[in-house]
DNA sequence: CGAGTTTGACCTGCGC
DNA sequence: GCGCAGGTCAAACTCG
C-alpha cells in the first residue's frame, strides 16, 4: 500500500517535471525561432555589405573613385547598445581612438564625446559618440572622414601593452563591432551588454538540447552559438568587414 | 615618464 | 553685429 502511494507520488512528480520541461520546450522553441530570424537578418545585412564592398572595389579598380550609387555621402551613423550603467562613451569598432573633447549639447542632456583616429599619424577620421535621447542604453556614433590605413594596422594595438587607457587590454581584438546604419535605413542595434547574466539561458539551451534535440539539430545550434558568440575569428572578421565598410562608405 | 583623458577656454558658423 | 551652439585646442591631470 505504502509502495503504491510512493509510486503515485513519484508519478506525480514526474508529471510535474514533464509539464515544466514542456513549458521550457515551448519557450526554447520560440527562442530558437527568434534566433533564426535574427540570424537571417544578420546574414542579409552581411550580404548587403559584401555587395556594397564589391561595387566600391570595382569602382576603384576602374581607376576613378566613383561613389557607389547606393552609398550615402552623409556621415555614417551607428547605433550600439551598451550597458546603461557604463558611463564611458566608447564604441569598440576595432580602431584605436583618441578623445579630444567632450561637450553637452542643447538637444541632448548626455555629453557628446569627440574622438580622432590614433592608429595612424595621418589619419583624419573623426567620430562623435553620444547617448540616444530616446534610449540611454544606446550609443550613437557618427563617423566622418576616411581611414588612410588598414584595420590590420591594429595588430599593434592588439598586442601592445600601451593601448588605450580605460579599455581593457585585448578588448579591441575580441569586441564585437557595431552595426552600420545610414539615414535611409532602419537603425540596427548591436547589444554589447551581453554578460554572465545570460548564462542561465545558455544552460537552458544545453538542457533543451540534451532532452529534446536530435544530434543534427544539436550540432546546428552548437554551430550557430559557437560561430556567433565564441569564435574570435568570426568577430575579428566581422570587425574588419565593418571597418572596411566605414572606410569606403564615408 | 609617456600616452591618454578631462575640461574650461577659445574659435567658427549660422540665424536673427 | 550679437548671441548661441557645436567643434576644437591645450594645459592639467591620471594612470600604468
């Protein structure tokens, strides 16, 4: 009799667990859907950037530098989501910047910081960084000018111990680049505030994989996560592509 | 000590 | 011409 009730209790516990797992399953399925959509968006953005790059390269090969028809002449603006508690107006785009001024503007209570590219002596590229009025967690960076050097020159700042003050050593190499947007397109916001607080989600995903996914799906998810989050080559390559885009579009 | 940041002063362009 | 706002300069300061 006692064994029977124990068995019933166990069954009940298991049912409750199954219910919880089913709820997790549904939540994670939705999460995967969202992630897949975001991946599609990212891939289409990457494709657009590649096409733009090819057009510009072809124009340069032909001997005369002609503005690509789709490229705006306006200063390039990027939007970067950062930790709202982080007061530093730094947008890590792979280049090395020297701050030369800060000003509070009339239309925005947040100060605007002025940076000059310090990777090459003759480089006259400037950028302005200011928090968005609407969302303080978003930094708006405006780029002006054209880099006269390659992002590969950055190898100096990646390995040197005397890099920029206030930016942790090696952060340049590993930091994800911001995403470009001009005045004609929907601003694309990159979340730089990813932190250890997201680990539970990851743990959930792993749990989800173990419980429900076939090995092939698991591999797909693992590939996706690895390529976007872990792989430094991916972020470095993307940083270079974005930086080239900045150089050519401005 | 060198390189980068801070910050008040100064310069410049624009609207009235 | 004046005032305002944005942009830049440069001396002082900070930090590794």
